[in-house]
C-alpha cells in the first residue's frame, strides 16, 4: 500500500519505522507542522490510505481532506471526540472511510474489554468506589487522554451509580474521577481502581514504548483498505 502520514512527530516516525519493515508498503507523503497547510485532496490522490496522528485542532480538517480525496483515514489523534457525531455524518454523506481509535495498541484494547467486564461485575458491589488515573508524557496535548475517556465510558456504561466523569478528584458519589498526570519520557500508564473499606482491586496497563501503538495503526490501515464506513478497533479485533 501507498501510505500518507499526516502528523510526523514521534508517533509518525514510529509508524514509518513499522511501515519500512513491511516490503509491500511504502510512505509516499509526510505532513507535519511545517508543511501541514499544504495538505490537499489532490496531493492525497495517489495514496491508498492515510494515517493521521496530528493535533486536536487540526485533526478534523485533515479527516475531511481525506474524505474529499476518497482516501481511507486511520485517526489516532484524540481530543476531538465532541465532534465525532458530526464527523461520522460527514463520512457517511461523502461515502468516506474513517477508522478512529483512542488507542491503537492491541494490549490496550484487550484492557478496554477487561475494564468493561470488571465494571459489569462491580455494578452489584456498591461498597466499592471506582477511580481512574492516567500518566502520559509532557508533550501530550489533551487531558484526560482519549484512552482514559474510553475507560471511563466503559465504567459509566456498566456501573449504574456513576453518571459522569470529571477530570479532578471528587467526593460526589455519582461522579467518576479521572486524575491526569504528565511526566517526562512516559509512553503511557492507565490505572482503574475499585476501593472499599476492606480491600482494593486494581487493573492497569503500562506501555513500554510507542511500538505497540504504531503496529496497531498499521494493522488498522491494512484492515480498513477497501472498506467504506466508520470503524474502530472493536470492529477489527471482533471483541
């Protein structure tokens, strides 16, 4: 496949290293902060798929350009999900292809499934309060992380006593607290804690490098090529 990289920071370079190890794939375009304004449908015309890891402020415009070009787009940028409904409608209207995920790591998506299962069990155990904590590198622009929001959504869908998440400590019984930390050189850690007066139950995922995210993004690009519509990792992994 001929692949366009939209966003050529640390993740873009990690994705390129994975692509370079696969003989049948090649990167034909690279867009970053310096040449991002040059992105156009005509430039994308020769690409089979685009992989988008840019910034929350530019992601939607990049996605729409891919729709215009008729190029499937795999989006790893987070922080734009409040407009997901509108982007989904635009994709359907233009017969486009969108594969979005808050995290492309296979391990993290297994963690998402485990989180949902644990939350379903804990719904009946009202003696436990649940909280989330996420730690990322200092360059991460959105807070909480998209991964943390996905975990929180999984909890809210299963635990009836929690109605909304907040990005701060809280004493309100109906609120789910997400604590966000930023530290230098940290690929990403997510922790879900259920605590009672008697004991604590925790599940966590710790990323050791960006390689898992990069490999997952390339697998998503391979999987979505030739498809139309809106997809996520749960579609590809068939959870």
